[in-house]
């Protein structure tokens, strides 16, 4: 019973079906009929004009989105524990040609205007210091915390005031929307670009970069090809994205993952390190307690010396999650 | 009846089967059981120790392979019409951090030692000029020409003499091997790295970078992640590659594509601009002749003002190819 | 008697004087009184508003100027023998983050609209091919040829039509102006940026980047610092530039160099490979003839197997140049 | 009476003399007689074989030194307030092609093994996280603190254990040596490269990169040219460096600057924020106190709300420094 991560979960049957249906001759790259539908499909979801590019990974999505906003001599404010800082092997440095990540603090890996100002206000407005050009936040955050719409609005207002772009890493955007019970538009706020994650949520290898400032996409199209991310059979990526949107599969899957996470918490919410607002559970558990759980067949990651991380996915066995929850309560 | 390109062909049923079979929980990235089999499977194919990395596109394969050989201040000798020069949107400049492509001449988009020397011999050995660090050739070439084993050996000898790396872009390596009727090892020669193409040959979105100098892979692993090309469900890429090797599907598919290309040539070999040694056919055809063919339902690209390019793929209809061949002969 | 190059010539006494006079306490970097005078001084020279940055080398000047015009995924059209292509160690690839030089042909290392169109017209307007963003020409060219004002106007018209930036490498701009007997403004035409060379013309280590589109300078100021080219005692560079402008020393020096070059030609103009329109002389001379001249104490570079390059500088001994000219005529 | 910074101080007369003496025809770039003496001169100073390159700025020196040690996908551990992090406009990101600065803590802007381990030990040894490749320390530090020889030895031992390069930013190396009263060799320890600063210490615009691992210089020579830092009249930079070494002018100047700093401290050592171990004085001074001093004609920078920074230079007026010291004591 695996609660290691959602990043290797299985592929949803409806995604498989859509991919099989896409196995017909069509124009290569993103000239196919499915890729051509993306702008409209995501536009309908967000209720405004968007330009959408598919890519195979979240790292590529994040970095290409930022590449449209940040010059090589610029900087991006993000949380100290943001995925782009911690787990992307320096990809932002590569894609942004040496631009700098500017690390802000914040509880639960979330930023707020004060934390951002604490980073950017001390920067002298001269050529000796890297100037910020964008802010990147993660919805839900690396600790599974969801930004409320008014929190994003406040960050966006600061971004606007300082002429900074705003990017949202939405590797688990669906989980945040499912938790917030708000519209997708409210969950992303007035950002310029969103990495709309699907791989952790039932797709195989397709993520959407959603540009709310469509002119950014015109530059990023070149950058995507230049990064080797323009697949010739792009119809199979488009098919995955459209299948995720169809009938709100993306939300349905996220709700399942979130429910399993809540089941793991069960009666042991006193052990939580962070409120569970998505599909990740961070719990204080001693080494001995973790060992006990592992002997019962549960797989999960240690989180430092005295805690564990459990991640539920769209295909998590809800019974197993409940049983795990009870096992934790019984420790 | 499409003979536009092989890059958007359908996915082979055995590839689909392998992908479906891979849809089980496993370690993310390249820690899964399938990815772990790649070194051995390709090692058996080439009869020597190799290290293999999967990526989604040929552009990524070529550029990551070269990234292991060429420092930012170095250069790569390639043909003036090589794919890395003409059709990868400057990806080598991106992946190699500004290193330079040094363009050589050669009939049929093939290089030989004299053409390479014509580029590198005039380079002064001083810090004012970019020094070459690698050679990249394409097997089969952009005009569908296959290097004979002794031709590669001669290029490799020059590379070795000048301490240059040797990379082979094998987007259509299978077609070359099928044509040459030699071992894969002989078709790649003593190169350090091969982009072993599968996407044009029945796979969906998986290519193999085969490192014959396995230590290069240790650096490139970091570069792959940094480029956003380390997919979390990498097992689906590994599955594609293994399916292509299984029972020599890669060769079987290439033979089918090559046969279709020969059928297109049919009795009109006097029209050929290049000998057909893979699955591409470049033919002199007037605008009127091309129009005639198109009215008969054939799709293909113009190649300049007075010629056309036909590309056959593994799934080309052999009858359609023969009929096209006859239609050309009857023009 | 050295006619090897103008790049190691001595420093003009008035430049020395200006540098000594600058050795007073002042604001660091470019905040000093001298640096603050540059925009006005060059603005007066060119008769329009300009923004001027000093740097220590021509390579830095060229690459920083282009960095304001060309994104990392773009391209720069230049002559196949342009200094940025041949002799800057790949600096454009570094400063432009992998952007591509697109090589055009042209007699005497000069470009014209037809040659530029021959490079850019075949580029497909799609994401697979690098798109041109700027043109760079050299005034005077690498073979000492000067663009006439109408030639630059024609190139600029093409640049404007295709929305390309226009940069002029003026390492020997003074020599071109001296030859053309036109205004500096006419010798640079409607370019966006000029590398105004001084090092080869009597300065020690200061070149001016003159931005005729002053907004470009705002970005390049960051790039200059980021490249380590913002010297803290910048007043010594500004002093050199102002000394060169003072009393038209730059023109006076260039006239001296050009005159020495003409003296070298003397009666042997039939040996010339290129008309002498600046301070460089390329002459057909057999190995035996070159040996004869060297035995008489003349130093110069071989230019291929059967020619020689002589370069005169502002401090060349005019008598020595005349004597050399006679020696050549007597061969 | 300026105590703003040492970076705009005047040029020492012996440096001027050496530069004037260098104004003779010689080989361009670093082929001149003076540049050729650098390895030997610095080798004698440090008592071992070194390879030395001149550049015009400390930023270029630091970044080129690191470029020899760190691949684009690697990282450099430095102090959170290191000059390369705070005041070089992202130059390390440019020169290292996106490599990452990894920020460590430490009193007085100094690192120690524990602080370095706190940064590098948590880095997982996998491809998702940037791996450290070098450590950079500043001697004397950004707060004017000198590393004792055993402190550097301890850092070097850690670097060696983890296979990391060690670079020393010695913008004020002379001041540290003058303070420590040790040999230059002991003050730099077993580092691979030292940025040996001269600009702040009496030179005009020449710094030395001293490679104790001479093979690194072979790569950096290409990088220097590629960065536009290979001046054609390099003899004027070499002349400055040699003049600084001649008769230990570098030490004499540093001692003068250090003495002036001590004079500023005077009787007010209780106000110090950091022990004064070089030529920088950081003192707690209220806004009113600072205003008082400024009305007496002293120029210096505020350091946050309640402190000031005074920097003495080689040419500081010792009487003025003493008077300032008394003025502070009298506040």
C-alpha cells in the first residue's frame, strides 16, 4: 500500500481511451486537431481568453512559463522550499539563462505580501543587484497548503504594483481547487501563467502551461521547441489534457486523492505538522512508529527524523487509506 | 495517402501493449524495473557495455548527448543541413550554453574526413577562435543516405586523432541498419553516443540516448533533469524502448518503411536527387507533376521549386506506395 | 618597423594626459563627472540623442550592444568573416545565451540587402528554425572596406522592413569616416547601436557603445555589470573616450593611419586584393617577396599562402610606410 | 574627507610609472613581455607554481575563477552576504551558465566547516538537487574579517573531503595579509584559485586570477576571451600587477589603509559591530551622530538605520582618519 508520492500513480482509463483515440494520422507537433482545441477548452474552464501549451513535465512547464517573464539578468521570488528551488536540479537557472531565485520565507511553504516585500524591498535599485521580475507561488504548496483567493489577490496586487509577473506552479492545482471549492479562476487569481498539473492527477506525461497573458505564449513557443519539448506526436499530450478536462475528470480525481488524504489523517489530526488542504499528509511519527506502520505494509517517506509524509493519489485505495488512518490512531 | 513525414506516424500495437503493461505502481523517474533494464537490453544489441537514458524527443536526445562532450566555449562540427543546425530552433545553443555549430559541406548531407578537416584545419589554435570538441553525424542522413561502416570508421579515426567526441544522430538509425544489412554496432562505429530514434519508427514519444562511453551518462543524468526531461512516469518511455527492441521490432518496422520508399521509387529512379538508402525519397518533379499526384490523393512536401520529398513510415500502406510509384512512372 | 596590427599601438599623449587628469577622487563606476559627460559629447558628435556606455574591449562592446536586441532564441545576421564570428571566441554565443550567428556572403566582408535576404528569406517562419532579430555589419569591414552612406541606408531599410535591429561594429569606425569624408552620422546610418572603437586608434582600453535607441542602454547597463565590465574606476575609461573626441583626435589619428596605409600601397596598387579604404592593406606577395621584405626589417602577417596583411596605426612612422611602399614596388 | 569606499581611490604613482613604461610596442593580448612575467612573479610571492591571468574587475576575476571549477549544473557554497551573491548583478549565474549559489550563514560574513556542512549535508545525492562543486570564501570578508590560516585549512580539508574546489575572493587580500602578519601562502591556504585584488589597493583596473591548480588556467584562458576580457593592450594590466608586487607595494598600501581604519576606530571600539581586521569599519552610530560627522565634512555610507560604514584606502589621509576617530570618540 503505497503512499510514497502521487508522481508515479497509474494512468486513468479515460486518459488511456483518449490517447488510443488519438492514434490516427494527423499533423505533427501541435498542428493536430486536439492541440488546436486546447485554448478553447481551457478558456472555457477559466472563463477568459488563454493560450495553452502542452509539455511533458512540471519542471518544463514551470521553467518555460517563467522564461516568458524573466530576462537572464532578472530574478524570481519564490519560497525557500518551492519545487523550482529544491527539486528541479537548477532547471530555472538553465531555462532563464542564469536568472536568480530569490528565496522568501512563509509558513507551510506559502508566501504572502509581507514575506515577498522582505525579500525585494532591501534590493537596491541599481545595476549591482539582481532586480526581481516575477513571483512564483505554488498552489497547493509543497506542504499541501492552499492559497485562498484573497491571498492570491493580495500577492497579485503587490506583483502589479512592482511590475512583476506572477506565475503559479499548479502541480497540484486540482487538489487545491477541490479543497477550496472555488472556481479555477479564483484559485489562480490574476496570474499571468499557470502550470496546470495533470501528471500527478491521472495523466501519463502531459502538463498544460496556461497563459492568461496570451502574448507570452508567442515567445514560449520558440523556447519550448528550443528545449526539445515540442513532441512530434503532440496529439497524445493534447489528448491527455482534454481527457482530464472532459467531464471535470481533473476535479473528480483530485477529490478522490484529497479524500484519501483526509482518511489517513483520521483521528490523528494532533499529529499533523500542517493542515491537510490537498493530498499530502505530514505527520509527526517517531522512528519506532514508522517502523510499526511499515511492518503493516505501508510505504511512505520519512520527513526528517521525527515525521513522515504520506501522499494520496487519484487511484489510492480509499479503504487502505482509512485502515492506515486507524493504524496511525492506534499507535 | 500521406507521405509527408514519418514523424507523426501511428504507434505500433506492440508499443501500445507494452505501455499498458507498464501501468502498474513502480518507482518514479528512472527507478522503475523497465528503465533499469535498458542498459542491458541495449548492451546486448550493441555487444558492449552501454549506459542508456530515455528522453521524449530527438532534439533532447541530440543535445543532451552533445552536452556530455562539449563545453560552453567549444564547438561541434556538423553538416550544414544537419537537423541540429536546421530544425532544432537553436537547441544546441541552449543545451551547450552558447557553444558553436561548425558547418561542413558534403554530398547527401553526409560528412567525410576531408570535409571535416576543411572546417577544423583552418582554425587557429588560439583563444580567439572557438575550438572543436565534437563531431556530429546523422545516420541515415537528412537526405536518407547511409554511412557505410568504413566511412564512420574513417570519421571516428579523425575524431580520435584530434581528441574530438563523436555523436551519431540516429533519428532514422533503424532505417540505415535495415538498408546496410550490417550489425547495429557497425552502423554506429566507435562513436561515444548515439541518439537511437524510435518516435519515427513506431514509438509514441521515447528516444534512447545510448552512451558507449558510459561515464558520459553520469553527467547527462543531471542535465536531463535540469532540462525538464526526467519524466516521473518514465516507465512508459522505457516500455516503448524495450518494445522496440523486443523481437527486433525496430528493424522490422524500418524494413517496412524502407520497402515502401523503394516502392515509391519504382521505375522512376532517374528522377531521384539522392540514392534511396532509408525511407526518404527526394525526386525531381515539376509543379504540374506534383499537382497531378496531389489530385490523385497523395500528400507530400515540396522540396524547393522542382522537387518533392516523400517519406514512408513503418505503417505506410505498401500498396499505396506501389501505386504512387506507378503514378510517378506514368507522369 | 611593425605593421602587424593596430591593436597594440601606443597610447596617444593626449589620452595619457586625460587619464592623469582623471586621477582625482570621484564617484565610482559610472557615477563620476567624466562618465556623465559621455551622452552629451557623443550626442553632439552624432547630432542626436544617444546613450553611451564605456567598456574595455571591442568584443564586449559588440556583444553587449547585441544583447540589447536579440533574445536567447534569436539570431544575428553577419558576414561569414565578421569579427564576431571569427575572432571573438564565441563571445556572442555567451552574451546572447546561445543565440545564433547567421552567416552571409559578400565581397570584401561587406553585406548588402541581397546577401542578407539570401540568408533570411529561406528561413521558415515556424518555431523549428531560429528567427533573425538583428543584423550586424562592420564599418570599416574586416578587409578595410567602407560602407557608403547609401549602402547602410539600404541595409537599414531592410532591417526596418523585417523588424530587425541594426548594429555596427565600428572597431575601425574612425578610419571609415576619415576615408568617406562624411559625417559620423552618415557613416553609421540609422543603426540602433554602434561599437565606437578607440583602442585601435590611440586609446588604451576604452570603447564606447553608442545607443541611438537610448532605451536599449537601460537593459545593457545591467548586462554590463553582470559581465564584469563595470569598472569601479570608470572615470579612466570615460577620460579616454572624451580625449578621443576632444578636438577630433579620433579623426586626426584615423587620418594618420589611413595615410600610412596609402603610403604602403604606393605604386603597387596592382597587388591589392581589396581597395584600401581604411588602414589595412591586403596584398598579393609571394613567400619569397615576403621574405625579402622581412629581411629589410618589416613585420606583418602572412595572409594565406600568397598574400600579406599590413596594418597601419595612428602612430605608424609615415616615412617607414613610404619606404615600405617603395620596397614593395621594387620587388 | 572621503571614507565611502576604497573602490574609487587614486592610482599609486608607481603604478602610473609602470604603465607609462609599458607604452612601447609589444605583442598584443597577453603575449607581451610583462604578461609573460606574471606566473613567475606571483609564483615567487606564493612559493609555488601558479598560472596567473589578468582581468579588469573583481567580478570578472571571481566568476572566471569559478568557471574553471563548476559545471553549469553545479553549485557554489558561499556566504549569504558574499560579494558574488550580493553585488555582482548575477554575474556568477551568467559566467557559470545558471549554476547556483548556495548560501551559508556565518558571523562577520565568514564561513566555517559547520556552516558549510549545514548547507551541503542536507542535499540529497540525486539528480533532482543541484550538487555543490566549489566553495568560495572572501579574504578579508565583506565585513573586514580575516580568516586565520587554520580556519582556511579547515575549510580546505572539508572541500577536499567532498571533492569541492576552493576559491578565495581576495578583493582585499592584501589587507588581510597585512593584518594577519603571515605569508601570502598561509593567508590563502590550499585553495585552487585566488582573486588577488589590486584595484582597491592602488591599481587602476587590473586584478590577478592566481591559479594554484595551473591546469584550470588553460580552460579559463578561453573563457576570458569569450567574456570580452582579453584586452589587446594587456601589457598595461600586467604592468599594474607587477608594480603592485614590486617592493611589496601591495603590502605597503594595505598597511596604510589598515592603519587609517584603526585610526578611525580610535577610542570608540565599543561602537564596533565587527572587529576591524582590514580597512573597513562598521560602527553603531545614530542618525543624529552621523549627521554631526557629516557636518564636519566626513563622507561615509549609512549601514542600515543605526550604523555607518567607513572604508579607508591606501591613499587615505592618516591625519583625517585620526581626526575622524577623535570626532567619533567625542560624540
